C-alpha cells in the first residue's frame, strides 16, 4: 500500500474517532496532512469510499494482530486478552468512538453488516483458539466451556454496538468490554 494512503487512513481514523464521520470533511483530512485535495481524491473518490476502505483496512490489520496474539505460545490466555485489550482499547482513539460506531451503523447498514459478518465468523474462531489452547495448557478450570465464554464476549459487543440504549451503567464501550473480560476470567465471587 502507498505510504500516502496509509497516512490518509491513519488521519481519517483520528478525525472520525474524534469528531465523528458526519462532521469530518475531506478537506480537513487533506489539510491536516498537508496534501492537496487532488491527492486525497486520487485514492478515494469520496468520504464514504474512504470510510469503507479504512474499515476494510483496519479489519485486516486487526485480524492479523489478533491472530498473532492468539498464536503466541509464550502468553497465557489472560495475557492474550490483556494484550488484545491494550492494542484495541487502551491504544485506540476513544474520544468519540462510541458515537462513531453507532453513527456508522445508522448511516451505512451495509458496512455494519460487513463488520457483523466478521464478528460472527472470524472473531469466534480466534477466541475459541485462545480458550481451547488455554484449556489444553491447564489454565482453565475443568468443565470450562469455551463456547459459552465466546458467546458471552460476542453478545456483549453486539449489544453495545447494535443497541442505542445498550448499557444503563455509566461506562463507555471500552470500560464495559474490560469488565466483561474480567467476569469471564475472574468471575464475580470474591476469592
């Protein structure tokens, strides 16, 4: 991929996350990168084209990273989830991420459908691999059912993204997902 294209995608991510899709203008992206609009439009015919390319690119990059983490035999299951959390939650721009995700779901149902397909097919495979490896290594209790944990994790993501009134507790998406991971690994009972 062209280095300019990568810079454009990175800047689009930053501005979309900070201001939302609707409030971000192509001119602002070009200006903040100190490139001409002509250069920007050389790669992307319009803002929706840029958004779709960005989301596709981000999904591929995230998938590669998730698979690398899942395949790392030196990490325990908890360490893998912590590393995933750091990469996808702590290190991601989150100023308006909740609103950005909801906005995309409302404006572009076909894009939301593609994201959902990935979440329903690829993500469960990766999570199941992590849980099954941890079970084989003896990290998880006897009788633990990886499928239940995978469904719990995926259902919480789906609930947050696809339901405007998804949570009635004062948490954002990142905080909510972090607590779901804590419940999966540590339960709710004091030990």
